[in-house]
């Protein structure tokens, strides 16, 4: 189940609020333990400390929905640690589990004791989840996600929690069932971010200076140029260098009309395999199906696949 972005703080009867955790979405099953990403990719070998806790502290037959996060020593959420874990070997992941342990913040329960709960209201699922998580002895890599029905508390989260890396709140209807793939939840963030597919880079694949971004056209199904990022920092360039692969088998031309920043010249760039998803922060200006201004690169999202990216220039 997914969320749509809203530009205001919703209030009303039966609404529940949760922090918008900044991590890897995960479905976790017990008996035997299995952890999968939204795309069905196994996360079990990447986060062995969470697998062990699920196996040891929860009964068989449960299916949990949650977010894998990492709290850094300075008390902030560390998405970079998740990226390092995602690219680690099995042996290295076990070492990182000891030095940089992660947590699974559980916010929904879809099955318990082999009994399907997806057709039940969120309020019922939450009650079952709280009883289940009461079995977990703390400290543990497993933690129950915060939830409130008090708009004032939710507003306080929205105002104060960005200091630790939580960018907004989730809004959910306590009466609703769990409907996979539907964007029936809502999210209110401090800034609008979205995802795009990296189709090219400015510079060399081993040292990209900027990214050429793509979006799939909802009419033709083709990958179209959607924008360009501002120049990358040396740290961002190093991070992305291991994720882009040069290719000549690409639907885009070798030269692009560079319309960003008022430059109408033809721009040389390097085409790369369009399988890397990144999160960016664009403004609302558009022209000819592209973001008119350069957009800010935020981070790579190897936990997402190209088919998870919104089409055209939609933020959802």
C-alpha cells in the first residue's frame, strides 16, 4: 500500500498520523523468516540482525509491513548507511550489522498466525500489531512505529522531527482495509521530492559531474529526457560512480538539446543503462515535457526499480 503527496495538513474523523520514516520499505514474514523489498527483492542477507530478531522474538505466521532505518550516533537517520548495506557482500553485511545496526520500524500487520488481516480496518490491524509487538523485548532491532490520532501531536512531529531526518507525516484512515498498490495513504512532506531514472551523465561513468534524468511517457511507453541535475559534489560523484554503466544500446540520441539554465546548445553526454533510480527535488517549472530548471540530486534509490518511478513529470 502506497501514499500520495498532499500540500496541506489533513484533519478529520478517523484519521491516524505516523512519522514518515526515511528508509527501505520492507515486508517481513516469519516462519521461516523472509524480508522483501517493494519489488520482491530479498533483503534478508543485507540485514541479518533484523532476520535474527524476527526469528527469535516473534511467532511464526506473521506478515509485517515496515521501514528499515538506521539511527546514526548523532541521533539522526542515516540513509547512506542503508545504501552501503545494500551494496555489501554477505560477509560485509554481517560485519556492518555489528558496527552499524539497523532497525525495522513496523507500522502494519497483514497476517498473524496464518490469518489474513488485509480485509480488516487499520484500527483492528493496529490493535493486533500492538499485542504482537508486546512480545518483543527491548532493546531490539524490531520497534513499533509511532501512531497518534491527535492532530496537534502530528503537527509537532512535522515541525520538530526534520531535525533528525524525518521529513513529514503519514496520514491514514483508521477505517480502511489494506489494499496493495493503492495510494490510499497520504503523506505531507516539508519539500516535494520525486524519483527519476538516470539515462545519462555529464562527464565520465567513473566520475559523473551531473545526471541526465528520464521519465517514461505514459502514452508511448518510451523513456524520455525529463531533466538534468545540478552539478554533483565530489562525494555524490563517488557514490554514483559504482552504479552507472555506459551503453550504446539506448533510445536517446548522442547529443541532447540542453535547455536548462537558458543554454540552448547541443550537449555531449554519456548514455548509461537506464536502471538506476534517484530521488530529486524539482521545482514546478516545466517546458516541453521537461523540468525547465536543473533539479537537486538528493540520493540514489537502489531499493526502487524503474517501474516504481512516476510517469511523465508527475510527483506520484
